[in-house]
């Protein structure tokens, strides 16, 4: 079994939301996702999707997009992104997926998974450089950051539980939607938690169009990797 990653699918099964406004690379992107995903991911593999999965505004609006994911090979661990307005409580999402026989999707949310000798966890995070945000109204950025720090700690504590006492060296990989470090910006609060728990690998999405910038880099001993779908040309990458 192999583990792959790809964020920012921005699915719109009904075609109501076009991503082509973000560049020609997005033309027929759902077809590209289906073709490229099926070419590299097998039914026994797992793919982690750290956020911005569906343009649906409500849980029921995201159903066809989740069914699209269900039709693709492999098990899927999904996290929340800033555009996942459809995201509801874990119990409501799981109930809907059970009702529609969606069996290959699990939530990466305040928890952790042990796969092939490695531990996978994560949360949404937050990109707190305010001049790069496009929010409506007044936003308490530090309140959001503090909440995401709590969620990240919850996930990392669950990760620690998966490390047996005699083997504390199982690597912990963190998947965030927002980058803790990007192009000179650092979210110190998130980064410090990663360092505290000894995380050495962190994958993130959210960044679009920055094709000329390095997608993999090391900062303070942590290896970071951008895995937004358009940056990967809509082909999941091996973790």
C-alpha cells in the first residue's frame, strides 16, 4: 500500500463553479483529476486531501462531489479547507456518507491514522498574513489561529497515542490546508507546535498559481511540501 497526497480539488460536479478564472491549467480539471488519479492510485492505496474539496455550500450540496471521490480508487482521508463551507459535524458527515454507501472516505479531523509505519494527522491551520486574506467583515485572526493550534494539538496527541512505548520513532506527518511557512511568511504559532512534537514533514495546499516558486523546501528542520492540485498538474504525489 502507498500513501499519496493532493489538496484543493475544488470539485463542482454540477459545473456551477468554474475554476478556469484561475488560469488555463484549470481547464477540464475534474477530468484531469479522474484520469491522473486513476493512473497512479490503486484500490489498496490511501490518498490524503487536506482541504478545499467541494464548492458546495451545504452538506447536501457536496454529495455529488463526495460520490465522485468515492468512485475513484483508494481510501481517502479528507481535511477541511477555507472553502469547505459544506463541512458539518463529524457525526452528520458520517451519517450522510453511510446513507449513500460512501465507504472509502474518512475524516482527518482531531485524530490520527497509522499507515505503513507512519502516523498521519492534521487540521486546517490559518494563513494569518492579513494583507493576503480576502475575508468579508471583521475577522479575529488570532482567535482563529488559537483555535487551529488547539485542533492541531488534539491531532498530534492522538498521533502520540499511536506510537508504542518501545517505538517512539514512528514519524508523524502533518497535513494542513494553509501553509505555516510560505514565501517569507511564517505562522509562528503553528510552526512552534510542529517543532514541539518533533514533526519533520508537513504537507499543505491553498497556494495557487505560484508555479515558478519551489514547491518543496526546508525551514527550521521541517520539510514542507505544497500539494495543491494545480501545482501537481492534478496528479497525486507519493508521500
